[in-house]
């Protein structure tokens, strides 16, 4: 539920972004601490959306290094069997589209479903490109399959997702996660990449103090 008069924090993320997997917990804690004083809006960034070519070995190795760095920083679990798959296509568009559907259908659940998607991909090794996997995840939160699929398979949601990717690019979110605060001057960047809760909160307070 949107809080009238409260500032809006934009969290730019992707369900299949390793650093976002680590950072979503930070945003959830911030939202809880600032309950009633801050709106949190989740926007989706284009990370390998619409990829069709399998990852090359060098790309797999680079991705695996990133996963290890996140694990070292956050102590979160990862299933590295992901990298043993043959012809692995790393396409995040279906997962992004699914989360956009959730945001439109049940906005209050957005961060919780995002967390569930992170867990499904990084811990359980599920393929978030598969529609039946996405249906099962959102179903855990009480979203009916027919309602979800009607929106998920519509032309309108495809167009809206592309527009969102464009907006995120326009505000300068070139890496994920990124955090912005909406001010009278537009979207002001608070963080690019992972940071701890106290760092994010300090930056938020600094920007708000000069508004």
C-alpha cells in the first residue's frame, strides 16, 4: 500500500541477479525499519533478457566467480550444479515478466515473491525460464494460475516490461542492484551495487536531509 506524502525509494533488481539475491534482504529490512515513512518501489532491469545463445565456458566461469563473491559477502547458499548444465541459456526475461505480473496483481507481495524467486533459482536450482515453475512460485502466495497466466501471456505485459527496462536505463541504473530516491530533481542514486543496510540507510538520510 502506497503511503501518501512519504518519499519513494526505487529498488532496481532482477530475479536472476546474484548480487540482487544478496541485496533483497537489505531492502526488506529497510522497508520494515521505515514502515509508514517510506514507499519502496521495485523496478526490473534488463540482465540478459531475451538471451537465446547458450553460455560459453568463459561466461560460466565469470558468473561462477560472481556467485562465490556474493556467497563470501552474504553467507547465502548457492547451488553450483547450475554450471554443469549443457546448452545453458541465461535468459532472465520470463522471471522479470512474472515479477511484473505480481507487482500489478498483488503489489504488496512483490518483495516476498522476489525473495522466493531468488531462492528457487540460487538454492533449489529451478529453471525460471519455465512457465510452470513461475506459476508454482506465485501460487505459493495465493495468486491463481489462470489470473497470472492471462496477464503473463498478454502483449500488454510484454510492452510494459520493455518500457520499464527503458526507464531503468534512462535513470542510469547500469548495474544491479541499484537504489534511487525520487526527489524533486528526479531519481537520485543512493547505491550502485551491493551495500550493507547501515550504508544504505545513511545515504538515504543524507539525501533526505538536503531535500
